[in-house]
C-alpha cells in the first residue's frame, strides 16, 4: 500500500471527487480524515472508507470558515498524531451566466469557498507540515484553471487563483519538505456536474462529444491521480497541474 501509515485529510469529502478520493486514500493504506457540511452523507462516506479496512474520522466543517479549518487540522493531529497528505477539494461552481449578469453576492460566495477557503486550508495544513518537516498538498483546480469557458467567469477566475496559490506555495516550501501540486479535472461525473448540466441544458453525452476520448471522466480517475501525487512515486513533482480531461485542453 503506497500510503501505508500515512494520515490524509480531504475537504469536501461527502460526495463526488472528494468522497471517491477519501475512499482511495483508505484503500492505499492511509488513515483518513474528511470534512463536509452534510452529516448524513458524511456517515455514508465513513462507512465506505471503513469497508477498505482503513481508519477514518468525519468532521463537520465549513471550508470557508477559518475557525472550522483550524479546528479540522487540529482534530486531525490530535486524533492521528500527524498530517502527511491533504486534498483541498471543497468547492462550488456558481451560476452559469455572462459576466455582466453575475451577481456580486454569488461572486463573493464562490470566492469565499474556492479561493479563501483553499488559502485557509493551506495555511493551517502547512503550519502542521512545517512542524513535521514534510507533507504533501494537492489542490483541486480544474481545466478551468488553465483555459476559459463561456458563462463561467467567476469560476474560471477562482480556479486560476487556485493554480496561482499552488505554484507560489510550492516555491515557498520546496526546500522544507513540502510538495504542493494540483489536479485539473475536466468534466467529471459528479453531482456538481449534474447541477451544471441542469443549468446549461446539456447532457453528459453532449459534453463527451467535445472530448477527444469521447466521454467525460470518472471520479475514480481523479482520485487515483491524487493518490499518486501524494505518494513517494511523485517525490520530484511540485508546483504542477496534473490535467485529467481526456485530451480536451490540447484538442
């Protein structure tokens, strides 16, 4: 098991890519702490993780709230003694409208979760990792962190910000035993994508037809990439986007 005896933290772990990655961490041998705001879904995720034979802990937490994030990291360390890997996954996709129709309230809410929340997660995770002398962080960006799509200006801006934070932090801590990378999924089968399809009036097949591989991604494909980046197999990788989009951004 490539993460045997490691401790992994996942934000937004109650569904979608977060849930699938939390399960993958457990299957890879890690003890898993994951957070979210939907307690019933959290219990379901915990059951699935324990079925891999792994230990886990669910913490009710709002990714945009500093005290919640600080407490989440503290509880992780209090329970398992360390923090080796973190997948900062909590996020939202906002509304699909041209920029001039986007509301300030929606923009601020999206940035609070996708950017400020990720900054807070990194801040407290890195403090712990510095005290240990090692650690790995993977941030969930998006293909939208590298290219743009219409009617998604706040989301695109937030995911570009995720890449900026990832790259700058990688430089800050490269000589201190901490690696920081990002995964950049394209369209991936999740509840969040279903919500987007509903707003846009399209289907998974419609999106898949635009992708060179002819289909949208699966959450397990993102999860395995995160596990790889957290493992020693990726020991010389930092500050990088790992694009998982079926070839969309190169087509």
